[in-house]
């Protein structure tokens, strides 16, 4: 699963459910990997990211 993140430092999160491996891509190009990440923790991380306030996304979601 790939999650595009709109934060000051993180650009995206990539999670491989088969290997339970989380890859964090920062906006400055750095990449960090976290092995053995439980799916529930990934969902908690993604849930804490604020939702982007975009009229396009709001129209698309509705």
C-alpha cells in the first residue's frame, strides 16, 4: 500500500503487507526502512496525518 502524505518532512509511506516492511520517503530525498511493522501501527500512523483540505478531493470523496 502506498500513502501520499502531506506533511512538512514526509512525502510518502509505502507498506508491504507480505513482508511487514514500512518505507518512509522524505521530501528531501532520504529514505528510511522499518522492518517488522505491524499493519495496525501503520494504520495508526496514517490516521494521525491531517486530511488535506482540497475542494477537488472533497468533491471526489462526496
